[in-house]
């Protein structure tokens, strides 16, 4: 019986999926696990664990096990002769009988079959079909009506190319069809698999009317793409012929030029050689005549000649030959003819050109910039990055006109725009909804060129929720800075103790102008060519020409203003905070005529002042808060710092960037960040020493720190460092009356062309000259050194002292003097004419 069953199993595919032995009723009895998988009795014993549980080799779980009686019944029917005579009946068009139904005596009960099971290859009656559908191992089988049975049975069934078994499963991991013997193989072992009917049912559920319509639409899209691809193929073939013709024409022209050059060079060789030979032949003939004259003369003198006339001629010719000083003993033309090849021509001929693909290639195109490294939620205008198009041969593409697009997952729906620079680069700026980002830690950013992902796409972009500012650079050595205002490429810095305003380049820190003022300067504002300055101790607001430094007029004075300190301008009005008077005045900017006044008993020692479209912000120095007033009515709207743990200690400076309010606090040396409108605390910048002034420019924060006599420049952490960020920029301000040190453009730089005008400077020759201009002798080897006594000295290379070596450098920038002190000072050359 076992042998019979084995034979049936081999012919009908009823064997164990582990040992591949055929099932039988006494040997290799089929056992079904409660998960539905069937193994032979021997394999079940090998996988039995503690108790009665068996480890299923397919889903790695423990299950109970019983005999598979349904399969045993099938095996028994398969072993009976004549059971499948129904197939013959079906071929003859006779009524089919059920293959399952049997009587108690083992005789087949003739029930008319109504359906056909394709998996079992059996005809079933209604009762057998219901039992078939309730059994766990067969309920997923494909059962078809009788009229479809012959067609389905005749359909060729695919088989596994490795094992020759019927294809029955879909491997979800590898997305391929497998047989039952493939499941335990190392390639697919442990993979998630589904029976083909189940997988087909899943696919049927996913096929919707919308998907079908989308497929029809995509047919047109793919057809157009195919048509474009075929046209491109034809174009590539045509382009090949065109480029080959260009190469041949170019080389033919070069060959013609080379042939012409060869003929001209050979002609020149012949002409030069002929000229040399003529010169040398004439010289040789002259030397030959002289030699003959000398030899004949010597021979004549050794014998007596009685012919006086001949004797005279011979002696006269001999004497002239000996006395001939014009005789050239060296060749009049040298044997120096040679060919000197032009190196640039050889370099050119070494590579006549390149055959390159100039069109953009997505997988070689790159993206770089802050926007692909991290998304900062504090960047209200969004993030930026640059796409650089490259060809298939990795050469930069130098033209624009390509389609650059982005997409973000998680339904973040970015607002984005692309600027085509026109040289193969594209500036991309995108902005995401902050509310949707609050719970996200990262997202995937797809960057595409002509609908294809570029190199590195999709980028995994982390979401940064902090408001982190880092030091970008520091303009050191300034003095007691008490305020600052940005004006284009410059920052005007107020010097409290020196009664001066210094104009400094914002990027490099180079000092360009000093403006003396009539008092201690604090708050400033710029209006066209005019610079308005609060003069604290003289109670004026001074108006100066920002280009020449000339005083234009003085506003107010004692009795009008009392210690003006904060200043802002809007239209024809000046807004002025008075520190000691505890008030705000609004006056006309042309003549200082008072217009209105804000007096609030809770506003104590007002200092910093800031305006926006609707509000006035005033920092209350001793009140430890910031007052927000309506600009139109001067009514108090909000007080920042009095609730919610927002403690401010001696706030003095105010500035803004987008919707962020910066409050500099003198008492605890920090800057507090708030969201304007809601006044939500966003973050804190620590370790800023007495931030008496603050201003912003393109996300950079400039803090005038009196405690360290410097302007500290900070940037949000999401911005790339500025070109001068790693440098420590020294901007010295010498005492009043001292000169400046400038590097004049030229090959010598601060060498021979250098000019020194620093007060009390000892020069290389040992002389001293107050503020007069003297040249530093010594050319490119001139040095500057600091001796620790507050003076900068020019010295030679061999002198000892500070490390501040200055070399000549071609450039047109200003070279600031070093503020020498107890320690050595480094003078940084930025390489572009700025120091």
C-alpha cells in the first residue's frame, strides 16, 4: 500500500515538502499542523518540541498536530483503480461522477459532479464541494464550474525550472514564482510566501476602475515616451554621422595647415642654409687669399730677388696681409641651424579636442547646500540648495534649460521654486508646513532632473527644531563698542569711550573711516546719506554725512532730550528713547520738532528700540522686560519677560529677523529669542559679553559686545560658514590722533610700496615719526612686530618680537594696523586684498 501510495504521490505531486518522500497511509503518513501546513510523520517527529507541540519549518511557530485525514482519503481514492475513469467520461461527454464520495463498504457512491478542483484535479459533487471549502488545507483551492473544467485542465501548467515541480507559490521577498521544493531552499528559506490563488486574489482586490483608467492614461504617456526614445535613437545616429564629419573636417583642416607650415619651415631652412653658405664661402675665399699672400711673402723674403719692381709688390702685399686687422678669424655664420618647436602647439596637438556628451545626466548631477543636509524649522522662508548638472562623462554642463523638480514624502507637500542660473546650476528653495513637521524626525527629499532622480536622491533630511546660533567670526580689538547699525556692505560701530563712529566692512572687518562725534554714541540709524547718532552725555542727536563724516546738524539738546540712547526712523519721524527720563519721544527728523511723547510709569530706563509695521518694542533696562506698544496709539499691547518663566535681566539691545525678536541682556550676558506676535520663547544664545548693540543681515546676527571690545557675528547652524568664518579678524582702533596702516596695491604690497602712518612708530632705520607717512624699506621682507608696550614696530627679518609677519601681496584692500599689546598678534591675509 505504501509503495502504491508512493507511486500515486510521485505522479500526483503528493509528497512531503521537507524530505520529498511520497505520503502513504502507513509509511510517511501526512500530518497537518494547526497552522495548515502538512508534513510527513517522520519530519514531524524531527521537529517536535517540548510537549505535543511541533515547530513548523515554514512559519517558525509551535503548533499542535493531527493526521491529515482529508489527504489520506485522497491517497486512498488515488490508489483505487478506475477512480479517474471520470476523465474518460468527460472526454466522451458523459455525466461526471464525484471522485470523493464513497460508501461504507468502500464502493464508490455515484453522485453527479457539479464542480472541478483544479488543484486536486478532482470532480466534486455539491456535498463534497462544501466539505472541500471548509477544510483548511483545501479551502483556498481553485474550484471551477463543470463547463470550465476541460478548458482549465487542458491549460499548460508552468513548472519550476530547478525542480520540475508545479509552480504553486509567490515569494513576496524576491517577487518571483516558486514551487513547493523551493520553499526550504537557502534562496527562499524564511521568506514570506503566498499561494498563487491567494496572491491573485490580493492583486484582484487592488485592481480598481481608477487604476485601470490610470493604466489607459499611462499607455498614451509611455507611447509618447517610446516615440521620443525612437526619435532620439534616430537623432543619435544622425549626430554620430555629423560629429564624425566635424572631426574629419577639423583634422583635414589641421593637416592642410600642418602641410603648409611644413612647406614654409622647409623653405625657411633652405633659405637660411643658402644664406649661411654664401657668407661662409665668401669668408673662406678671403681667408684663402690672405693665406696665399702670407705664404708667398714669407718665401719671397727668404730669397734675394733682383727684380726690384716685383720685390716691391711682394713685400708690400706681405706687409698689408700681416697688418690686416679686419680679418675675421671666426666663422661669420655659425652652424647653429635647428628647429625649435613651440610647446603650446605640441600641447595642442597632444589633444586636438574631446568627444564629449554635453547634455545633462541625472545620475551624475549633484545637489549640495543646507537644504539637503537638514531642514531647520526656524527658517521661516524655507531652505535652499544648489543643483549642479553634469554630463554622462561627468563634465560640468554650462547651459540651463533643464527641468528640476523636488518631491517630499509623508504628504508634506512642499512649496518650492527653482531659479535657473543659466550655467548648468539651479538654485532650489523649498518650504514645508511647520505644523506637519512637529512630529517628524526626518523626511525623504526626491530631487529630479528631467523627471529622473539625481545622484544621492532621495536624500534623508533630518528635521532640526532647535534655534541654534554659532559664532561665525569675530571683529576683535575694537574698543568699548556701544552700538551698531548695518548699512549695505558696512557696519557703523559706536565707540562709547572714544566719541567716534567707525565704518567697518561687514565681511572682512576692514576699517575704512572714522567719524568723530560730539558725545558718547549709542543708538544709530541711517537715512540715505545721513547717519543719525544718539549722543548720551550731551543730550543731542547728531546728524552726520556717512560718506565724509561731516556734521550736518544737531537735534535737541539739554532740556529737550535727556540721555537719548535708542533710535529708530520711519518716514519723516525719529523715535528716541530717553534713558533717564524714562520715556519715548517722536520728533521730526529734519529739525527735531517734538510730535508726540510716550510716558509709561512701568517703563523704567528704556534702552533698545525697534519698530515693525504695527508695533514699537522698547527694552526696559531696570524693569527687566520688553514693552510692546501700538505704533499708532502708543498704547501698551504686551510685556515680554514678566510671565511664563521668561526672565530677562537688564535687557538693552533689540533687533529682528523675519518673525524672530532678539533681546540682548546685559545682566546675564545672553540673547533671548522670541516669536513675534505670540512671544513664544524660541531659544537662548549664551556667553555674549554685554551685548549693547544688535543688528541682523541675511540671517546673520551682529552683536556689539562691550565686554570683549568686539563685534561678534553669529549665524544659524543651518547656514554654511561665511568665506571668512574661520578667521579671527582684527580691527584695531588706535588712540585719537594716531594714523592708520594701509597696504597699497602693487607687487610689493606692504613691502617696499607699503605706507605706515601709526603714531609713535619706530622704523627700521631707528627713527621715530609721529603720524607722518613713511615708507617701510625692505621690500617683501618687511615685518611688523609687537613688543607688548602698545606699539607696533617695523623691523627686519632678523629682529625678534611678535609673530605678526606681513608679506607683500598684490591687492587693493586696506591693511589695518595691529593693536599690539601684552601678547603677540597674528595678522590674517585673506588672499583677496583684505587683511
